[in-house]
């Protein structure tokens, strides 16, 4: 009997909870998709909404945007993390007593310390990409968001009421020929959270660094002020979008597309695909590039460039004048 009890304890705990979402994505129903969110949540019609397109011809270099300090990203904290299908995406909750208090980000232009709360993903379908942010108009297969809360606020609700309340790190994905073994635990857990409300507690945690590009690439990023990308779209996010994409195999990407289901929206729950909000207008905001991030040459030639073109088009001829 004790032996059997140990076996049961080793199994993942999977529960299903009721979900009553009032918003959705276009892949579920155009009547409650992103185009209708501002009717459901007025904040989604604000002037500082996310995601956006990062136009590298228009970003401004900020040499003060140096290396971000990732505290605790190189350690597997004690306790258990919860991987959940919340009806809109798959989310890993890393907050909890004594679990996330040492997983923080500082520096890199951040004026406060931000504590890790959770990370989640946005993706497309078998034929199309699904990142929320785009770079020079290019959409990527998937996007990872690591959500952090300013430690000077006590609750997530309080933090959402301040422009510096949250800091989100965004990473794009690219399809590679081989599996990314660092994502095996997450991909394997997807089959246990197929339906909205399902969750599984991982047997052990892991280093968040494992999910990211190499440390040498983390100094290349873009910074702007925006919002949450789902209702209530609170404009409380300091966004950091990294230039270097994360490799993932097509099979691993397909596991997200084929395994997970949205919340039921009046009918049977459909496959969780295209769970991204399209880019929003930048309006009067500025996007800044870190000291190491790439900036594209402007399509408008500079004065010196125009002069050079004129000289090439009309060469100077030298004449000798007889004495």
C-alpha cells in the first residue's frame, strides 16, 4: 500500500476549472476579438497600447540602455511551478512564497527592481506566424513574455495602476532543425493541460536562463512604454524586446498548436491558434535601442549622402590652362 501511494504522489496533479472569458481572439470569434476589445475594456483603446512594430529605421539609440541584471535566473528555485492553460494561452506561474523573491531584473535602464511573476506564449497556426510584436514588419512564429512586477507595489492590481508597475521581457522564436531541449519540460507538459483550466505542477523547477538566448546576446534589445496585450490592456508596462530569437523545432511549435484548446465560446472549444493581438499604433511614443542593438539605416538620405551622390553623378573635370 505505501508503495502504491508513492506512485500516486509522483503523478502530475491536473485540475479543470470553469472559465468565463468575455474576450477572445479572432480565431475564436470575430465578435469578441481584438478589434472589439475596446468595447469590452475601454483601456484597450488607449494611446500607449501593445504590441507594436519595431521599425529599426526610426528607433533612437540610447547608450544608457546597457546590460540588464538577471538576478536568480541562473538558479532553479525551491518549490513547484504551475503550468496552466488559462483559456487564452499556456502560462507558467513562478511566483509564490520563497520561490520568486530572488528572481528579479534590474539595471538596463530600469529604475526599479522587478520580481518575476509568470511567463507565457503567443503563437500562430500550422501555416502562419503568431508573434505579437513585429520587427521591421516581420512576424515571428512565436513570442515569449516574462512578466515582472515592480517590487515597490504589493499586488499585481496595484502595479497595473502605475506606468512603472510592470516590466515584460519579450523574446521571439525562430524554427530550427533540431529540438530545443531546454523546452522539453514545457512541451511535454502540454498534453496534461489541453483544456482551459487544466494545470500541472512540475516536479522540479529550472533555471530561467535556459529558456533564453545566450547571455552574450541579452545586451541587444529595444525599449518602449506600452500595455498588457490582453484586456484590460493596462498601460503599465515597461517593454523590453530582445533582438536575438530563440530556436525551437517545428515539432515543438506544432505541439502548442495541436495540443491546446481555447475556452469554450458558446460552442465546443477550438484549437488554440493565432492567440496574438495585432500591432497597435505607436502614436507619439519613442522606441529606444540599447547600446548593442541593431539600427537600420534610414530610408531618407542624409545631406552628406546626397552630396556624395551628386559628386558621383556629376564628376569634376580638371582643365589645364595654358600660361
